[in-house]
C-alpha cells in the first residue's frame, strides 16, 4: 500500500491568526476608550433608542408619560402607546465628527461641574445650593430667596449668610448670575407719585434693586443677567398655606452658571 506523504504543516497557529488577533484587540481597546470618554445621559439614551424604534416603525415611552389605555373586544388590555414618542437622535451623532463634538461638550460640562463644586465648597455655599446638569451646562440654584414686603421693594426676609457668601464668590469667580424677580398674584405697587404699577413692573423694580446691590458689592455688571416674571410664576409648595405661598411669591431668586445664555456658542448649519 502507498504511504501518505509526510505532513509539512508547521507547528503552532498560522501567522495570519496572530495578525487578526492583534487587530481585534486594538479595535476592542479603541471602543473601550470611547466609552470611557463618554458621559452617559438618560436623554441621549432615550433619543438614540427613539431613532432605532422610529426606523422600524415602533414607539418608545418617555418617563412620566400618561398612557392611554385601550380595550380589545374581550375587554383585555391592548398595546399601550405614549402620547409623545422620543425624537430620533440627530444623524451627526453617528459620524466621527459628530461623536467627537459630543465628547468635547461632555468634557466641558464635567470640567464646569467640578469647578462649580470646588467654588461652592471653597465659599461654604454647598448647603445653600442645588446643583443641576442640563443640556446647556451646569446650573446652580440658590435655595435661599430674598423675600419682599407686600406691594413694596423693601426686603422682608433675607438669609444674610447665604447672600454674603454668594456675593463673595461672584466677586472672585468668573460665574454668571441670573436674577429672577417675581410678584404675588394681583400684587400692585404705588410709586412716589401715587401711580399704581402692576405685578410685572413691581417684579422689575425688585430685580433692579437687587442688581444694584450686587454691583455695589463688587459683582461685575457684565456677569449679571436679569429677568422679571411678574405674577406669572407664583410659589406653589405643597404643605404650605395659601398665605405662606403668597408671601414666598414676593421673591427674587438666583441661578449661577459658568456660561451666560446670551453668549454665542459654536455656529452650526441650520440643516
């Protein structure tokens, strides 16, 4: 019988497999780095999910949505649909340039959050503030509002400790402060000439008074932005009486931001 020719196969794995393994390892490392740089946000996750489901004709429920219950012929619950489905994520997120832009924005937001937290601790303001991350950056809400007497621009109640610490931080840090003036429902103001002014003008005068006070204490005018709402945003807190909510509505509140909303950002194409 004829003998089989001797095997010429080399011992070990073929050379191409080592190259393939290196490539797969590098790809895995690349995607791990992308994930480590990214900051996961619920809104973006829902928007991306909405894009996928929208492509396949599906729907996605948003948190807190009220569902419309349906009944079948046998009185059994049918498929539940939300009134408002998640909007598809912009296609530029799937491009390399769009992804890098998102990572850069997230990195800026993280830096702002760290800087703001350090500034609050440095000025002992952490107990007087609430910190939020929003689409436009980091927002710090001062818990303590300045309350005014009814129909007046004279202060009725103020936390001097919180106000002085906020002024000290604003005078030394490069933050933007938003001053928001409010009035109670139907509140009026009588000026020195006996003319009656409505709630909108009263909230404007309260905002103006606080703005002047901040400037006189060393806060830069270009770092102050103000708005007044009149009685359109009354204070409504559960567990408080109508009189207490009415008193809390006569207020001026503060929001701190790293970047002002009036500053121009990165210009993009409209489509």
